[in-house]
C-alpha cells in the first residue's frame, strides 16, 4: 500500500510540474510575440514623448515645476498603460482564432485553460515591464525638476499595474468569445464605466425610470471600481497613502483578476472550435 501511495504522489507532482511548464512556455512565447508588436513600441514611444512633454510644461511655471511634471507624467502612464491593456488583451485569444494559430497549439497536449492562463501571463509581464520603464523615465524627469521621491509614487505604480492587470483580464473575457474589435469596444466600456463608478453609484437611486435601477445596481456590483486604483491626485499633492489602503486595493484587484481569468477559461473551454 505504501508503494502505491508513493506512485500516486509522484504522478501528481509530474502532472503539476508539466502543467506549470506548459503555462510558462506559452507565457514566454506570448511575451516575445507581444514585444515584437508595432503597437507596443509605438505607444511606448508616444508615452515617452508625453512624459518628456511634462518636463516642458513644468518649465512654463515659475513654481511647483516638479508637481506639474509628476501629475502630467502619471496621467500619461495611466492612459498609455490602460490603452495597451485593452488593445492587447482584446487580441489575446480572438486574434489567435482569426489567424487559426490556436488550432496548432490546441492540437498538442495543452488544455484550453492552460492556453488562456499562459497568454495572460505573457501579457502581464509585458504590461509590468512597460509601466516600469515609463515610470523610471517619469521619475528621472521628476528628480531633474527638483522633486523628491516618496513611497507614495511607488504605491501609485503598484496600483496602476494592478489596474492594468484587471483591464487585461476583463478584455480577455470578451476576447474568448468575440472578435478583436468587439472585445476592444467592450473592454473600453469597462474602462470608462470603471473610472466613472462613483458618479454612477450616485445617480443610480435617482435615475428614471425606476426599472433601470436594478440594472445599474447590477453593473456597479459586477464591474470593477477602477477609481480605487487612481491615486494620482494624492501623489501629486503629497497626500498620505496608507499601506492598508494599498494592500486592500491590490487584493481587490487580484480578486477581480482571478474572477476574470476563471470566467475566460470557462468560456473558452466551452467554445466550439
């Protein structure tokens, strides 16, 4: 009996190790594929230009040069990162289906959920690298403008990366059952609604007709509240951002990412291909 138990344990280890290896392999291939995309380098160049423009704008002011550069730069990082998350997340699976390359991968010993998780892993790596590079350039300009580094800037970077992960995961849900264009449109809607969540909640109980209120309540409950990740005002005005709020918001984002990944895997696994 002991020998049989050992054999079962060994086979489970092999299965888990093989699964991780497949996911990492798909993630590495996805990373190299996305790095070669022209849209990544185009948006990254545009982001550097925007961050550089923040320095030029700060020179126009006689006071608070560093704050203006930081505020404009953080906005540029947020917009460019969100755009990349939506565009790349929308094409993550739908593009593979349209190009029929997904059939080559699935013809091998790869589960569909492994394909989805691996693709998202590669995309997350690209988004983290992209946000880090943009933030380093921003910090360089901020220091040159006379600013002083603080932990709030680091917290803002972590929260921004978490938001990008949420957007990419939500875009992947739409990419698992629709075309690239439709997935990008749906994900853009999530982005806009997510950043207007506070206003939407404020008018939900006042909107007419009354029959629309349950629908709006459902939307505010299901869609992520992206205003939680937006701390640009606090950073630029040197307001305190506690680690408690940061950790809670990160956990909130990770929970949404887990929900979105599970949903995308379920939809794609049931899709008739």
